[in-house]
C-alpha cells in the first residue's frame, strides 16, 4: 500500500503544472491511509448476514 500511495503521489505531482514530487508528503499520506483502513476494518462488522 505504501508503494501504491507513493506512485499516486508521483503521478499527481507530475500531472500538475510546476509540481515537484515530494517523498515525505507521500509517506505522510500513506501512513494516514493505513490508519484509516485499520480503523475502518475495526469498526465494520465481519459477521455473516442472516437471510431474511
């Protein structure tokens, strides 16, 4: 996931005019995305749904 966020950061920075790739900002964003995914998996139930 870290590499995917870094690649996304690189592509977005290269598509913006005058954009410069910054590894540190990509790393910070990837940590934030990781924390959000961990929280989402902890909050969402993993129980099977009963048929109604």
